[in-house]
C-alpha cells in the first residue's frame, strides 16, 4: 500500500518476481480520484484479496500510510 498507485504497482511487481504466483498478492495506492493519497476501502479489499490461512503481510510506504 502506498500514497502512489505507481509505487504500489511497482513494489507488487518486484515482490511477484521474488515469490512468483504461488503467494496471493494484491496492491493498492492513491486516492479514489487517482491522485496521491489513500483509500481505506481499497486497502481493505487488497487485504481480503491477499488473505490466506497463513495470514497477510502489509508493506506500506513511509508517511501516513
């Protein structure tokens, strides 16, 4: 999760390259209008998407995220 959709998308791509597709992965970034910010609904959806019996790891950028 990030204030920037581009940063979140890029970080998810790096993680996927490291772990492959066997680990559930989701990302979210930016506000609902597409600008910088956060979207609580998108964060909750990403957590639900990536959730497994083993739990979920949340990577957040620096700042208020």
